[in-house]
C-alpha cells in the first residue's frame, strides 16, 4: 500500500472513531451538572425552537437522573412540535409510566392532556376519549358516591328550572378535570351521545362561572347571580374576568351545552335560551354567528365516525 493510501486510511479511521465517540457521548454528561440543570437548558433551547439542542440536553438530564418523567415529557413535546407523533406518543407514555417520580404530582394530568392533544390532531378520537376519561375518573365531584345527590340535583334543576336556577344553587370550583369535561362534551356531541354529553357539558361550564363569581367579589363587589345575561354584563366589564372567560373558551363550552340540550327534548328550550344569549354577545365572535345561525335553522354537526378515522 502506498504512503498516500496509508495516510488516507488513517484519516478515515480517525474520522470514524471521532463520529462514534460523539454518538457514544451523546447520552453521557459532559460535566457534573445535576439533571435539572440539563433539563432547564433543554427547556430554554425548546423555547428558542432549537429542537436538536433541546433533545441533547434532555437526554443528558436522563443520563444523570435515569428516571425523570419531566424530561421524558419534554422530549415528547419536542417530537410533537416536529410532527413525529409516534415518537411523541412513546415519550408521553413513558412519562406516564414514571408518574410516581414527578416532583409535582399533578404533572401527571399535564401529560394526559398532551396525549389527548396528540390523539386529536392525529385523528385518533377514540384514544383521545379514553385519555380524557382517565382524567375525569379522578374527579371526585363527578364520580364519588358522596357527591351523588349534588350531581342529581344539578341535572334535575337544569332540566326542570333552567340554567339560571341551577347555577344559583349549584357551584363548583375549577379543577384539573374541567377542561377534560369540556372536551368530552364536544366529543360525545359529535358522536351523537347527547344524554351522556349533557353532564360533561354542565361540569365544563359551572366551574368557570364559579371562578368568575369569586373574582368579581374580590373587588368588594357584593354581586349576586340572577341570570346568565346579567352575569355577562358584569363580568365582561372587568378586564381580567373577560380575559379569563376567553382563555377558558366559555362561549364554546356554553355553545355545546346549548346544542346538546337542544337534542334532548325536555331540554330543548334550555338550548334555545343559551343560543339566544350567545347570539347577543359580540365578545363571543364566531360563536355569536354560529349561535345565531342555529337559532334560524338548527343543523346538527356532522358525526365523527371513530371506527373509520382510526383505521
């Protein structure tokens, strides 16, 4: 072999060795930093949309901590943003397997909501439904026997006396499951399970209005609820309350409660009443127009065929 060939072979061998070394060290910490330092560096890189760097730091964190569901979740977020849904799903499921190790126990629900978002975008609605049900199953106010009378009274008052009378007597604080109730109500409406959807819809609206009532009173306002119309006049005049209502998509939640109610004969008048309120609110924007359209000519939204979608 000529000297030139020997030199070329040596250079290639060194290059291959260096490449292998880089990959070998990818999961090996470069210094003695704690896992959380690498994790925070990864979060910073993710905010900068430097996803390759973010993955590197999250893997460094895992190589130090071995078990760190926060880093598993963050890796899932990176893969989600990059459109790799299968890898994102794997990471979210891995984070759930390690949920006992979360430094903040309720992070478990953050993972579940991320997983539900993934399945919705991926059009795997059946799986989305199961994940949201997992969240709601932990809601004692919705499932525990000691709240059975409250649940019965909520539905009975709504059916017999309407929304205003029901909300006058029945209040709920917002919890980790409130968003899941709203999304389940939408899904069950779109799969035409109206009776089942009703309770989820009520439990998605009541807590948001309850939190607004508390916020209105924090200013020393001795406000008392009378009607939903009057509530919106008061709430929308307070910037932070108006922003909270928008953030929690209250108009959409009431809209689907209205549509669900319209589909249940004893509740049809309740549905029309809620649609009229939404149709009078410019703040509801597109929901205002949709509510007005439904009042003029009601059209049931298209049914989701989950069996077809998930094939």
